[in-house]
């Protein structure tokens, strides 16, 4: 089965050392068992004005291989896999022996302006993963100091085309990227991970009335299967995933 090709506006991902490892596993091996999970959904505040947030209704279910909206982006998750520290040349962990949880995805800026990677990193989060280095996101929907959600953002967001940081994110372009979450060597790599897509609302900020993307809220979520480390055998692989052999890599 052929690998998913890159969008026409990017160089082919086979030129990237990171991409070789992240795209070598066909999606059908993922055993995509997508299960809806119940997570606490947070709606943040911009300034002092209460907001409904992008996910005012009940969150939907993430479907691997399908384009999902998480304003100001569309995101298509392709696969999740554990990656050893020495498998991604030029990408370094904080401590020897740590590993990466890698989420390979297509992301598209649906606005007419460039966006900072900060927004993209917050658009895809995970929860309940033991041993991640980063603390969960602050819960701005509470007056309590340092109250946090259970959502963790990625340590790095890289383009597959050249292994560089995705910055800035140009409008109306689709990028093949990888969200990298560093996990301590002492923690056990999970076989399934809870993933959330977080959308925002474009509205004037209370303080200066400048339009900004505010009020992050979970719009879609699911528990997704993660491919094991390359050195770890998978004796019970089940082909229950989606065949992506005809996928062009371009978001609709």
C-alpha cells in the first residue's frame, strides 16, 4: 500500500529524516479503534467577558483520517506512534532514554492571516498519559490560581517536509506535521491515548477590543490506538483501520 502523499504546496515528505520514520507505518496497521470518551470540557475566558467558546455543544468524536474542524484550523489525524529518542535525527529529548509520543496530522489554517504555532499546538492535546514532561493547560474557567485542565499540549510541532518548526502558519495552506510529546523513560508507553481537538472563537478581546482567537474549548475527542515502539513486537495486530492508500494529503 502506498504512503499518503504530501499536499501540493509542500516538498515531498520523503526528504525529511523525521518523515521517513513517522510515515513508514501504513495507517491500516494502526488498528483504529476509535472510542468516544467522556472528558471535562473547559471554556476559557478572554479578558473578563464570559464566552460560550467554540465547543458550546457536546464534543464530537475524532475519526482518524477524516478532516475535523477546530477553528481556526482543520486537522486530519493520520496516525499515532511511540518513537525512541534515537529514531528522529536532529530532534532531541530532555533526558537520555525518554521517548516521543508522535501524532502525525495534516493541519490547515482556514483564516486569511498568518497564525503563530502557539494556536496550532493548543489545537491538539492529549490527556491521561503518564510521564509527560509538560504540565496540563491552565483552566481559565475558574478563579482558582493555578487550576489546570487535564489537557497537555505538545513539546514540539514540526513540519514533515523539512523537520523544522511550523512557524508561521500561512493562511489556506495544508501542512503535514507531527505533534511530539516527550515521555519520561520510567513511564510506560500506553497502547491507547485520549486525544482532544480544541477550537477557538474569533471575537473582540474585552480589554482592547482587538479581535483575537479566544475561548479554547474541546470540540472533538476520542481514545486512539498508538503504534508501539519500533523495537517492540506487536503480536496481536488487527487490521481494523481505514485504508488510506488513495489519500492525497490535502485537506478539504
